[in-house]
C-alpha cells in the first residue's frame, strides 16, 4: 500500500477562513487524498479553494459563535477545548498547524505527522507583536499574560501527540527545538511557479506589498519609507490594521484591497520590487514575486533569509533592523544597483520551491511513515501468533532433547 492507494488519511487544519500560505500547503494534500476527511476549528464556506471545500469538513463547536469566522482570534482562550476532534481509525493523521491543529489526538497506534508552520506565535516568540499594549502593566495585561502562559504550557504538552514534526523552514525548525524540545525535518512549502511566471511587460516605478493587514506584518514601515522617499506604493490586502495604515499613508500609496491571484501576478510582473518588512516563518509571497522575475527587499530575519539571495546572483536586498530608516536605506541601495538584479536569476531561484519538489519530499515521507507502521504491525502480528501457539509441558520438551542428544551420540 503506498500513499496514493487505499491509505486512510485524516487531515487537520487550524481554521478555514481564506487562502493563505498554510491553505496552499493544505490544498496539495487535499489533491493527493481527495477522500480524506478534514478537521478544523471553524469553516467559512467558500473561503478556500474547491479542492479543499469538496470533502467532509468537520468543524468544532467554535462554529456556533456568532460571526466566528470574522472574530475567531478572540476565541483563543477556548481553542484548546475546541481542538478535540473525534478522529476515526486511519493510517495517518496529518496536521497543518500554526495554532492548535497539532494538538489533534490520533487514534491509538496511529502516527501523527505535523507540518508545522510555526509553534503558536501568540504564546511564544511574537507576543509583543500581536499585543501592542504588552508593555503596559495593568490588570488586563496580567490576565493576558496568565492566559498566554497557560497556552504555552498546553502547547508544549500537546506536542507529545505528534510522532513526526516537519518544519516549513530552518527558522521554524529552530523554534520547534526551542519550544517543544523536538527534532524536525525541513520541507519548504510548495510555490505555484507555473502560475507565477514572468511575462513580456515592462517594469514600472512603483513598489508593491501583498499581505494581510496584521500588526506583526509591519506594513507601516513600507508606507512610511515610501512616504519619506516619495516613492509610489501599491498595497494589496485587507485586515485588522487597515484603518491605521490608511491614516498614515500619503498620496503616493494606493490601496487595492484584496485581489485575485491574476491581479497579484500582474502587479508582481510590473512592480519595481516587492517590499517585505515583516518577520515571517517562511513567506510564500517573496518567492512568488521572484518567480515573476521581481526583486525583493525584505527584513533579514525569519524565512526571508532562506528565500532571498544576496551577493552574486542576488535576487533582492535584506535589511537588518525593523525600522523605517533601514528599509529606506535598503530601497536606495537597491535603486543604485538595480541593474545587477537579474529576472532570470530570480526565476531560477524560485524554481527551487516548486510544487513538484514539495510533492517528492513530503509525500515520499508519508510513504515511508506508513511503510514503517505496516512493518511494525506485521512484526507485532507475527509475535502474537507465536505467543498464541500452545506450549508443550517442560518435561516433554526436556525428554525430547535428551532422546535427540542420545540418538546423535549413537
């Protein structure tokens, strides 16, 4: 039995409210196992691709809260209780997790492979980025920290339910070791380099940001840097930080809202460069931009260090400090040497992350895990057969041995 045959797979994902990087990874798994049931905290119908939608989707009690698909982040204290899915007998549980999906309890004896997007950011390494008032000491902050510390303890404890960790980057691999004390293997996420590709169009003078509007994405740095330098900026995305970003934006900034993949690809083909000022676990957007031949100016921390090349055959510029000044300096540096950035080199580098590479590595690992499970089951079954065989009395066995020895002597 291989990973594409009669193998029974159960998939687990944190929540289904839009097609972001994690959902693009999940989509490939759903293509591989079209009959696999999918367990999640909540599901906003129509928010993800048909490949994901067209299967049994089992949501937790979180779905009963009014407008849960919009305000689900406020349900964080309840998520551990909601992450108790009744997963039926199967050969392998695969979770795609950045919050609670990895806490899924597999049936007894069933391996659990976690494709870890990151350990829970809110509880571990990005607490201040998510909670802007974290520095203020008051009753609210004490309650928040108490809750997040409990979540951290729960998150570490439930890591024991995972038999195999796979990290999406070396950055996440280090976090898994620090947070959970576990080893992991790195398999980079799949990037659709067939769709995101160059076109015979001219580069224009605007910079581009494609991102959800979350505070930790630090889109404000891109807005402020472009305002100071007087550079045009196009922003694609929506989210909780939108009002603040519009308030600080000058006339050189255009907000397009959230757009289709076709529009995003067109902007990547035409922009001067993509700005990526946040610290990400991996960051699919910079790779998609490079696949379209666009340079990337990114913070030199997190996944960007692994996806943006500097030096010879550079595909972008990395800046060290998460500040307006450093980003603006990187943009000026890029503009001075823009002729040294080759669209061909960017495209060639992006192809390292193509879907076929992910399929070979991830689904090959799944095949190995299931084969190992079957080998153990066969060995245990053989041991049970031997144990179940009737044993002759000791005296009879001893007499037989003596007779045989005597016969041999004669």
